[in-house]
């Protein structure tokens, strides 16, 4: 075998290895993209759950303050005043 044939054969083998490696990397990339989508969906779901828990906490905190908790009488008064203002605004909008 001539020297040129050896170089060509060696080059062909290297190209085949690179192509094989590229195929493997494409498969790995597809798998990682799928995992990323799943992780993003899970994160989004957990953020929604967290938001719901925060809303529930605020509601419970308000309910406790209405029940006569001494810790947050000021907050209760402010919230009630805020609700009264909202009701007044609604009434004025309805009467227009």
C-alpha cells in the first residue's frame, strides 16, 4: 500500500469517528433538551403551587386577624378600610 493510501485510510477512519461522535452528541443533545423541558414544566408547576400557598397564607393570616388576633389589629383595620374603599368604588361605578 502506498503512503497516500495509508493517509487516505487514516483520514477516512478519523472522519468516521468524528461523524459517529457527532451522532452521539446529537442524541445526547436531544435527551438534554427533553430533560430541560420537563424540568421547566416542573419548575413552572412548583411556582404555581408556591403562589397558591402564598395566597392561602395571606388569606389565613387575614382570617386570623379578623378573629381578634392582637398581633395584627392595625393590618386588619387597613385591610378593612381598603375593602370598604373598593366597595365604594364599585358602587360609584355602578351608579354612573
